[in-house]
C-alpha cells in the first residue's frame, strides 16, 4: 500500500501532477464502477454545479457531469473500502509531508457522452480549505478517441491525461487550472478533495 502512496506523492513533488496508474485495486475499482452504475439507474446521480453555497450555479455549458457525494456514514462495503484507503493515504501524506490534512470530501462523477467541464481551478474563491485534488478513474479500455481527457494547464504546456481504469491523479487544488474535454462515451470517476478546516 505504502508504495502506491509513495509513487503518487513522489510524482506530485516532481511533476506537480502526481499520477499512479494502479492506485486502486482492480477489485475496488470494479465495485465502485458497479456502484455508480446502480446510482445512475436509480436516478441518484444528479447534475453537478459550480461554486459553493450561495454561489452555486448550474450551467451545463460550463459543467455537465452528474455527481453523487459519498456519505461517510455509508454502510456500503465498497465505499467503506475506498474511504479507509483514502484515510490511510491521508495519514501517510501527513506523516511524510506535514500537510496537516484533517478533512476530506469525495463524490462519484459520471460524464455521459457529450459531457465535459470547462477550464477551472478547484479551490473556491470564498473558502480555501480544499488543499489537494484526488481523482481516481474507473474506465476500462479508454483510448484517445473516447475524448474525456483531463487537460492540465502548466505554465509552458498542456498535460493531457487519459482517464483510464484505476489511474489516480493528485494535484494542488489552488494552483493548476484544468478541464475535462468532451467525453464520447460514459466516463466514471471518484473525485475528491483533501482539506484543512
Ligand atoms: C473536477 C474535475 C477532473 C476529471 O471534478 O473538479 O476537474 O478528470 N475533474 O474528472
Ligand atoms: Mn476540477
């Protein structure tokens, strides 16, 4: 486990966007995929907004994914496995990098065909408690032709990341503008923020 954590942190330190290709186990990724499919079938994946609290907006030309927030009190075995893993990662990060993370929030995300998310930064203007963004992708056999790449805007280049199954990306929530290019097939992920509150 620690080698996955180390890989993600090491690549974050070196490249600003940490990437670990097999951060999630195949078994856990499979459970989470099935969970999103079930939430969607039951009408529990809801259009996402942008901004927070009073500033929350729903503009499908800016952002058109559907999300479902993970409830930490959930008794779902698949979710508990995921949250335990994230909590272990946070402990490791705090121990090795003194990051002082003391809270987190995660949601499932589903981009159906034609959905995307325009260039943005994750930290809210009115609240800086989101410190790191952590996204795990759940898409078997994703290719460039499927669209839906994560584009990260660095000073001198655009980094293009395919949302392939079990891959996790990790970056600073206040620094790096990024966007989700239009997906040409359903694109699933579990996305969240490590916070200091
Ligand atoms: C987000 C986001 C990127 C992705 O949800 O804020 O930028 O690749 N997601 O899903
Ligand atoms: Mn984002």
